[in-house]
C-alpha cells in the first residue's frame, strides 16, 4: 500500500515523502506506505500506515482509493502489487517519521512529477496519477474545500484551484460559479477584515459532494 498525501503550504502544492530506511532504495525519497495486516481492510491499513509513518491522523483528511499498481518489475524484491490511496488536507503539520522511514517531509510536487527529483520504485508514476485525479476531482466534486481551513473566503478557495491546476483564474468568474454551485459553500454571515482592501465574506463547506454545474479547467473562469 502506498499513500499520496497532498496539502498546500506557502501557496505550493506539496506531497508527503519519506526517506527510506531499508533496502531497496535505502536513503531515497518515496511515498509512505507498507503492508496490509491480517484482519485489516484497505481503508484501515491506509489510516494506520499514515499514523505510523508520519504521525498524521487520517480522520482529518479526505482519503480515497486511487488504483492498483502491479507491473512485474516495480519492486526489485519480487512481484508486489500495491493499492495506492490519495489523501487531501489543509495546511498539514510537519510530519514525524516512524516505522521503517528515516525522515518525513513535505516536498513541492512539480519537480517530482517532472522527473527532476527521482523517487523510489514507480512512485513518480503513482504521484502523476494522483495529481491528475486531484485535478479532476476539483472539476466535478467539492473536494477543493478539503484544502481550506474553515471558515474561508472565496479567494482562499480560488487559490486552491490555482495551485492544484497550475493556472490563473479570473476572480469574478470564479466567484460567480462557486457561489452559484448548489450546496458547495455555506455563508457564515461573518467577514474577514484584511490589512488592506474590503472585508471578505466567510464560508464553510456545504453538504454537496458533486459540483453542479462542474467547474472545468477549460472553462471561462481561466484567465486569458
């Protein structure tokens, strides 16, 4: 089992990596993960591995199964099939390594998916798949709010889309779309007073899971 855990730190999309403490790939960065224990289901194993390897509480995160990976040569020790999980959370803390990991840290995603920084096993492929899944989830679901600490402003939410998609968005079009999407945002009735500019309305995540209508990356909310 492997875990792809995304958060946004200092306006950068980051993923959690561990430094492998054992062979193969000893000392190299990798996604956190491990083996499923007898009597565990996959979700339970994912939450346990998350806690053991990083000290993070999986109940704070959006957690979903990504897909299975089973290429014959993905692990030099022999045939190993892994089920990868995708997790999303708002401004997660600095992790604490444990188990067979020597260190755990947040790394900016872009150098990893571009191949500038190599990862152990086939973890770069898993990371690229997870990134595309996260980007697609933002189009069709309300999961973007999982990156926001409540209460949040529309500008906070827009920054999530910009960071994950890697594009600039038109503020007016974005506001119109997300505030009209049924069940996406619930106003708190309060406002955040910035150091400069007008106070901004505060929201919390609404009950909707699907985003209707969808917010497509190719739509007119993207700044030209």
